[in-house]
C-alpha cells in the first residue's frame, strides 16, 4: 500500500475544528491542506452516518445472489450499485463475482471450498456461512496509477489520491441462520481472536495503543550534533511511521515510509527498479529495510494498486544506478503475489508487463536493526538512533495498523501529536465491516447443496422518494419528538379525511377517544412505542383507546399497558346513527387487567361490523378483576393468530421462565402505582418480565389456581365470528367462551373455531357461559351453525368445582344448545386434574344435526390411582350427548305440508379415537337417526355413581325415535278392532280431531334408527379395583338397530395379590324394534362375563359373528346362523329359557 509523503498527522476530531483558514504572508504546509481535508471528510463521513445510517443501500448494490460451486469452491454474484458503510460511499459499477473481485487480486485460489458430504454426514444436517463486506480507505500514488503523473513537470509526482477499497469475504460455519445472530457470532469471534470490537457504526476498533517517548541516552543520528539525553537526536524534520507486521512484530521508517517504486524481482532476489529513485539520497542501500508489495486491486484503467502488506526484508547489495538493480537478503517466497494468475480473467489483468511494488523503510544510519522488530506488550522498543522509543499496549494488535510520530530538531523535546506521550490508538487503517448474506449448506440425499437464504443489507429510499404515509408523528416529549408530543393532540389535528399517526419510540400517556372518525390509523414501532393511560388516578382505569361510531380505524404495532382497566374498547351507543365497522387491531403487544380488547356493538344495528383482531400478543394480569382477554359482541369478526396468556405472579410455577421476583413489582399488592409508573427503568424491566412470560412460557398442566378468567369470549347474538390459530394459555375460565351475561340474550350464529391451541384453563377448553339469570335459573347459550375444527385442547378443566350443578359439564368442548354443529379433527387430551373429578372430552346438552368426526379424545380426567371409590358424581365421559334431536324438515307438496324423511342424522360420530379413564367413552340419548362408525372407543373404568355407567360401562346409546313400521302395525290392529265395535262408535273415533292430530304429529316425529358399525370398543378394567357392570355396550331404540362389523372387547386382569376380579354380565346388550347384529367379534378375555350378546327385537338377525360366550337372540321373527362361539355351554337351552322367562316366542333357531 502506498502511504502519504507527509510531514505530520495532528488531526484530532475531539477538538471540533470546522475548517482551516489561510493567513496572509504565511507559509502553507502540507499538513495545513491535509488537515482541512481531514476535517471536511470526517464531517462528511459522520453526517452520512447520522443522516443515512451506518449501513445501507439505496438499490441492489452489493446484494449477493446466485450461489454456485465452481471447481469445488464457493462462488456467487455481487450486484452492481451503491452501498454506504461507516459513512463511506461504496460503488460497484458492474456486477462482479466472489472469485473475480477487482479489489482482491490476491484472493487464494483454494479459499472457501464447498463443504463435502463428509463434513455434513447426517441427512438434513446444515451449515451456515456469513458473507460480509470489509472496506477501508487506501492511498493511491502516481507510481500505482501512472495517469496521475503530470508530464509537464518532467518527472516528479504531485499529490496522492484516497480510494475506497472493498472486499466481500466469507466466514464459514457460524451455526446461525439469521443475519443478526450470525453477525453477532462473527463479532464475538473477532473479539476472541483479538482483532478488535465492532461498534454500532460498523467500525472495528482494536484495543491497542502506542506510547512514544524519548530514551535517556543514545547516539545521535548526526555525528556533528552532540548527544542530547531524553530528546529527539535526529538532524532532520521527520514523520516516523510505526506499523504492526503482526501481533508480535513491528517495523518503522522515516518519511512515513512513503517512497514507492515499481520493480521486478528475479528468483535469485535481484530487484530491477522500473521507477528510478528521484535522487541519490533515495537509492536503496545495503542494510536498508525494504518491502515487496504484490498487486492488490485493479483500477478502471487497468493500473494496479499495491497490497497492504508484502515481503519485508533488507537490501543485500546496494542499488547500482547503471543497472538500476540491487539484491535482497531474503528471496521472495514461492508463488509470492501470483494468486491473480489463477483467475479466469488473468489474461486481461497482465497488460504490458508484470511487476511488484517496492516500499523503502528508511531508518537513516540505522542499518543494523531487524526488518521485522519483535516486541512484547508493555516493553519499550528503541527506534534506531532517533532517541525515541515506543511501547505497544493492548491485546488487539492487528497487522497494518500504524502510527505517525512527528519530531523536529528545533523542538527535540516535543512529539506530535502530543497525545502520543500518553498513548494513542492507531491512526489507521480504519476498517468497516457489515453482513451481506447468509449461506445455508444442507445434506440432501448424500449431496451437499447450498443457497443464500438471507439478504442482510439494510436498504433505504432517497430523500426525494420519501413519500411517507405518516400524516403526523408523535413523540413522548422526552425520548422522542415528532410533530406532536401527544396522541390525542395529533388526532385532534388530523383532517376529517383521516390519516396515519405514527407513534415514535418512548412511553406515551394517552386516553384516546376516536368518536365519529373514519380512515384513522395509529401505528407504532412495536415494543419501543409504549402507550399507557394518563397517570392521574382518575384516568388510569379508563381505556387507552376508545372507538365509537367510527369506520376504518386501525391500531397496530403498539405496546399497550393498562394495569387497571381495558386497553382497547370498541362500543356504540343505542343512537341510530352510531355504527362502528371495519376496525383492525393487529400486531400489538398488550398488558391489561380487565380486558385487553373489548368489542360491544348493539345487535339492533343492521349490517356487518368487520372487526379484525389479529397477531397480537396479550398478557393478562392474574387478578380477580381480570375477565376475558378478548371480548367481542359484533357481527363479522376475525380473531386470528393472537397469543393470549394469563400472567401470574412470579415463582408460582416451576416452568416460569422469569427470574425470581424481588418484590415491589406489578404483582406486589402494596405497590405504589404512581411511583411504579414514574420509575422508567423499573417500569420497563417489569414490562420485559411480563412479555418474557408471554413469549417463553410453556404450559405443562401446572395447578396455578388462576384468578383472572382469560381466553376469548364471544357474546350472544354475535354472527359470523371466526376464531383462528390463536394460542390461549391460562385463566380460570374457558379458553373460548360462547355467550355472555345478558337477560334474554339471543343465539350465536355462524361461528368458526379452528386451529387454536388452548392450554391450562381452569374451566373448559371451548365452552358456553355457565351463569344464572336474574331469577336464579341457569342460562342456556344457544349456538346455531358452529364449526370447531383442528383445535388442540390440553391441560384444561384444572379448577372445576367439586360439586357441579346438574347438566353442567367441564372438559375439552362443552356446548349447551347447539344446532348444525361440526366438531372435527380436534385433539382433546389430558384435561382435568384426576379421574375423580367429572370431566368430558366433548359434551353437548342438546344438539340438532351434530357431526363429530376424526377427533382424538384421550386421557381426560387422567387416572391418578387404581381406586375409583372416591370419584365425584357428575357428568363425565369421552363423548357425552345428553340429547340429540332430528328436527322436522317439511316440504310443500300440492299445497300441503308433508314430512320430508331425509337421512340427515340427529348425530353422527365417525372415525374418532376416544380413551376415557373413567366413565363412558360414548354416551348418547337421541330422538332421531344416529350413526356411529369407524371409531376406537375405550373406557378404562366404570363410574359407580352413574346408573347409566353401571348399565353400560363403555358405550351407551338410547334412541327415543319411533319406527314407522311400529306405527303401521299399531294402526292395523286398531282398524281390525274397529270392525268389531259399534259402527257409530267407530265413526266417532275416525272423526275424532284429537286422534287425527295425534296421528299427524306422530308422522312428523323422527325415526330412531341407530347404525353402529366398524367400531372398535374396549371396556378396559385392568386395574386392581373390582368392577361391576351389567354390560359393556348398550344400545336401545324403538326403531332399527344395526350393529355390524364391530370388535367389542372386555379386558380385565385375574389377580391373586391382591385378589381382583371384574364382572360384566353382558358384553353387548341390544334392544330395538328391528335388530341386525352381523359380522362382529365379541371378546371377553379374563372378564367374568355371562353372555357375549343379548339382543331383543321384533325382527332380529344375528349372523357371521364370533364370540367368546353365548349369543342370545330373542324376537318374534329372527335369524340366527353362521355364528361361532368359543365357550358354548348349553347356549341354545339358555336362550330358550330366557325367551320363556320374558314370554318371547322363539319361532326359529339355527345354531
């Protein structure tokens, strides 16, 4: 690298000089001119950093893309354009590639090989590399760029130039895929390697200083001058350059080591100077230190720049002016400076000649010192016969860092700059670094593939293209300043047409009322823009934002803190013209006590409201005043991808990610809110802890005894509400609650609850409001057209009462009155504290046209011990349907309404997996068609306090629907009897209006068909407790029962210590007007079972079954054939005996 031929460097930006002024009659020195340039350039550099930022691009400049492997090595394209780094403006006029960078001619050919499969042996294993940019300013002399010579001067050069030099480099294997993380790792590596610390302005600052002082004695450089103790001994004005060769060696020379020449170097160390020394004084002499520098960069005109460092040695034989040659003590290493010859563009680089550069480190008469002088930190090193010594201190001793010491014989006791006597950091090189991109290498099928996954550059638009969408900016008046220092004031000044208010970083106090406005957006800077109520005690409980009678309002990217009330309230009055719609609340972080967001819009207003609540992170303080995090009573509402967490006081949960709480914080009951709000640092620290819990807490079913309700609540009369992909954790209420406390509240319509993750609720995962009306009667929330799909509900029902009222259930999904309900593909697992508390997987009190499909319902009411004797009475089971009804569906035909007998079931239960620790896996009472197919239904214990569980331990289905054949038979008997009575009486019966109405009503009643097929049912009694049940499965209907292709098993242990046995009288018990039990497998195992099947029906078909014990099939008309019985002990006689005792004729029997 060339250096400036200067007299001194005394620039110090800490003096805050703004410029240099000439004075009349004075001499102008090089330092006067250079000082002015340094002041101006540093001012320009710092201004660019302040205005543009320390790192950014207005275009595609230096974007890296198109990663590829070339000859086994990494390569990629570098886009043309501009990039600002550390206040330097870097330009790339044309695209370059990593391997053919014009500013890196000596790039080693073997650098950055692509990783081999052996380096990433596992399938899918990844490695991440960081691409980064380095830049520095480097002098360029006329020796390097021949175009700078002025021929009219007949030889001498004039000034030098300063050039921004840049190189794109790769740091391999940083184990981080994100730019920020990889950049942090690289900076940490540089600090560990003692290369310096990168500051916020992307400059790498080495921790090293040089201290210059005088030796006490020493020989003078000028023999005619007497020695002076403790002063400069030279006879000439000098600028002495001291430069680090490596961490343990330095070199030095006069004239700032500026003399630079073009040379060629033979293999034997003979140097031919292509640039002649300007006079005899500058001839290289034996013993002088010289440095051979290779090419470093190529300029646009083909000229080459010298490298930063080279081969440093000494002159063996002095310069011969006749041959223009001299020799070196140490010959050049093999292939020195020839890396450029391996490039694809080597032929374009070579030009007319190949050469090196020679730099002379002139030390005057000191020809005995080493070329590379070793040093130890803290130890002085003498600079030859100058009378000076230097001391290097600090760990970050980076090669090419340098200092310039100016000394004058007229003032031998003074060193310039003066600060060198106390120690100064390096004068240069000032290096700036920034990340450009991240490479991901991955092993795919034994081959390693790479791609650039992230563009790390920061971009900006020019000032003339800053069409900002902010109408006003708002600062907090302390840490930021905008057009206003108050959100309310900005809103008041917003035009009627609306606009955008941008909330700058800081803590803003506000109780904003947006009333009768339209097209208003209030947007912040995320976690940096904190908004809280005014700190006057009269306002702290008021909403931060209240929206009423407004249209197209959006609040986003704010951090809202409402420690005594509601963050956002959206409400309308009953006035006719007040109608709020199109409200968006998204990408906010909210801490609240009562509600985070409350939307309450009257049902009386016609039309959809269009409320969007999306992508918010909400922490509800665990306090008894806390209600639902989000409450909404409106039409057309989207609640999507929010994270809602009830935040308890620290130290209550072993999974709490927060550090221990020293007290005095938000949860301290003795806290002083006024002091709390005014302590900025403490307020921020407490807020950070809350959001640390919100983001990092992993619920594991801890019993925290929440006080706040938590979750989401959808008010009655709401319509078209979509609750999608939310994460809900904690609270004593339901994860999602349907309905609200209001006298005479109507139904909810078109509700979609999909892909939510609900954890650790005190009540149910998804449930209706359990509250009493003014008369004390329990409110029943009605929902029409609801879809509950692909939700994950776990660790809920943790705070249920020991004695719940009748028809009140807790568990995964709990509904009261439901019409057109689809419950599909949900995971309902591990809810409840123990099997002793009544818990349901899915519970519906009353339903019409219910479809329960492909759900996984397991371990609800998890078993904590074998004993069931302490189980509390209540509603429990995997799927519990207290009543399913098939409503009338009339069709107008010939102006007369007749019933439409479609096949829509009252309830359909298909392809579910249910494992219930205690109680029924499936319980249904119905008045209409029932379809149960393709399920795996398991019960692990009999609920002794439930009479229905004693009748059927696993599956219980009771259908009140009537067969139309049964009606026909009854009518036929009635008509037959009518022929034997008095004609007048018969005519009276036919004309009886009450009888005709009863017959018509009967025709409209739904049938009671039950289809139970392709199910796997298991009554698993393998515990130490003794169990007793009349049957495992019981299906009763006044219509047809189809029980086909099922696998029904009773499983138990025979234990001698302790003695344990389980009695199940019947594996399956069927009653119906008509029955078909075909192709089933009845397995009884070690259970003490009397009969595998007992069925009773007017028409009864039993064929193709396999059973452990007898199959007893009773009926007036029956078929019994093709059945296999494993333990056949007088089955035929027993069936006849049972038929006789029940007075049921057996018309046929085919074993």
